C-alpha cells in the first residue's frame, strides 16, 4: 500500500508505543494512552473545526437526498476536505445508479384567506412540484358516496383536504377509496392536503420511479394544528384560499450514486481495517443536521485530528483507518450494502465498523459482548479518561450484551449482516432526537457544539486505538442469542421482510407478530395513522409517537389490525 506523500514524515516504522512508565495492556498491547491520544486531547476546543464542517455541509450544501445534485456535491466536498487534511487515498466509489434523480430547491405554503398564515409543510420526495406559486380554494374531500355525488364538477382548481377515507390512487379496485381516487383525478384538482401526525412534519418518499412513468399527483403534508385551523374555518362557512410554491424537479438519469472512502494506511497490517463513519445522505424536509450531518462532521474532524497528531508525533497506525460516508442509507442502507457486495473479500479483514448516526448528543458508550469487553476496556481507556475529565455530562461506559443488536437501521447493520463486528454509538444528552429525526426541526441550530467538539475527539481516539491494538475485535460470540450473525431479510416487530416491499416472509418464534397472529404473506400497509410502503417509512413510523402501535396488514384482500408495542 503506497504511503501518501503528505504523510511521508511518518513513513518510518514508528508505531504507537506506551509512554515512559506505562505498561502495555495484556489483551491489546496498548498502554492507557499514547502520544497521538495525548495530542488529540491537548488540542484546545477553539482549534477544532467540527462546527465548520457541519456548517459547510448542512447550510452551505443543504439537504442531501440520495439521487439529488446536492448529495453528489456533498460527496465531492467531503473528498476534497479529506485531501485537505493530508489524506491521499481518497475516492468516490459508485455503488449504483438510479433512472431518476430529484432536486428539491424550496417549498413554501401559506393561507391567503381568511387570514394570512405561513404554513409548515412538506411533500414526499420524488413527487412533483408546482410551476411557481399556485393559489386555489381549499375544500374538503367527499367523505361518503352521497357527498361525492353532490361535489361532482365543483373541485376543479382546488386544494382538497383529505380527512377520513384516503383515496387509493393508481390502483384498480372496488369501494369508496377507489371511487374517491377516480373522482379526484377526473375533477382536475390542484392537489391534496393531509395533516401531519402531530406538530412534527416528517419527510419520506419512494425512489422506485421511472422517467417514463413519473408521479404526477401533488400531495402536501401540513402541520396538524394548521390543518385543523383550516378545517375549522370551513366548518364556520368561511372561504379558505391557500397558495403553495413547490420548487422541486425530477432529473433524468442515469444518476450515479456514491460513497466517500478515505484512508490512513497502516504501517504493519495495512490490509486490516478499522472503519469509522456515518451516512452523508439525508431526507430533504430540512437540512439533515442530526441525521446525519453531525456524524459526517465528527468523521471529518476525526480524520483531521488523527492526521495532525501523526505529523506532530511521527507515529503511524498499525492497521489502516478508513473513514466512510455512505449514501443511500435512508432508502435502506443501500450504499453500505452495495459497497459490501462489491468487496466481499474485505470482510474478514475488518476489525470493527463504528457508526455515528444518532444525532448531536454525547457519544456515551458502546455495546460489547463478553469476549469483546476486555479488549474494549483497554482500547477505549483514553476515551474513558477524556469523558471522566469532562465531567458527568460526558459520562462514558461500556455495556455488556449477549450479542450485538441488529435492526437499529444504520450502516453498521449492513456489516453485521456480513458477519463483521458493527457498532452504533450509544448517546445521551439534552437533544431530543425524536423531535428532529426526519422533521422540520433538523436544522443547524439543533446541533449542540460542546457535544460535537467532544464527539470528534471520541471518534478519533476510538479509531486510532482500535487500529493499534495487537489483534482485531473478536467475533466469537458476536451473534449469541440469534442477534448479530449473518442472515437474510430483516426482522422488525418479530417478522422477516422480503428484500422488496413490506411482505412478511417469516416470523420470529415466540415474537410479538407470531403471538398476535401475523402470517407469512401478510403485507404491512399502515402503522398508526401513517400509510407505509417502504422499509424506511416503516421504521420512521415505528420510531415516532408512543410505543403502542396499531399495525395494519393486508391479507387476501382484507385489512387486519394488530396492536404492537415498539421500543427503540
């Protein structure tokens, strides 16, 4: 493996060694600290640039929907930054391409009559926009066949509020939901309006579209209290007029989709890898700050801190440290799964994959199996010391588990499915992740700078230490209890879902779904009040609101409801 010219001062055989008076740990050969760790810890907060990277990403570039021009721009920007830090082994690697891209440049809505009220709105990604501002009356959709008959010929040029029965657009069938869909299509409405589930306006979408059959119906989600206010005006017999300006366009593909890969090569075992990172894509209802600009920023700053400390100390890591920013995560871990499929030969050489994708709160620990725990205690001693010195707010601890958990829904899951030790940072702090996750509040001002400064050091220290341990992370009991070994499909609610759609292909023995009566072949169509058609929408609906969930499935043409309890 060629050593980058920018790191040539480090090109000797110097590896991290114990400081004078320190004994190496019996498991890892690592002392409680080393010169690189001390350099990273000693750097004043004002010299850290993690906030700068976050600002450039989420404010300078903005939201980064997979297939958008902004997502590609973000990948190119991150690669430039890694090179700026002195890393030369940096590349964008394509994991696939889509036939249609989608760029959302802005969305605005307001009530014009009977009062001027700006609206908090979103639309599903990969759906059409408007040709500039479009104004029209707001009316209710018919709620039964009699109202439908009475409304015929009256809804053209209107924004139609959906309450009660949802129209089943684009499908053939019998019943009022299908009749309503055909009626609204025939009327020439401007679009439909639906209420959010609460104050949180969540954005999702389905990218499985083609240029020959683009979506053409506009549906706008309005914050619930504002939606209900418009409904109340209609109840009072007042005319309601609203205007929406949706600047969003489809882009004809093929659209190449990338991961960002940057490496500091190892001196002794360059073929072995420690991977730290997170996903660079986001939904586009806000700026993607906590999901996952914060994780991208800490990954970038960790790379800069390690590279600078290496130059200062003349030390090099034993193994290669790889920094990865995946795209396609929000649509089903597509970037990480694609990378693994293209490079299966790497899996046995990866010591650990550690992902920061839980927002801005303090990185407060990792889960480890009994076989891993002694190694982790030695490896993460500098992180523990950093946290202890920072005070109770930054407390750090390791938690022993029988097996590494699956189904959290981030890119480490892809590696766990391939038999690679994958970890997701535990986090605690002041931020309410559920409030910002995929909502209108996921903006730059929701990041907590003191946490980000700390987290960048944590990621850097962990990456450096795992790369310098004598051995790789043990895999002996990684999948104990059926949690964490390779397997096909994905279990949610105690069900196994097929690779496409939300069709149940199997059930966990004695799991919730089996006990409640779900069967293989059931298709999950709704969670609570939210219709779901993709895995992402399913996970989002499960994570939102109280733990008690009504899950609706379609079985042999009938809709059946089941009450689950879901806790993340």
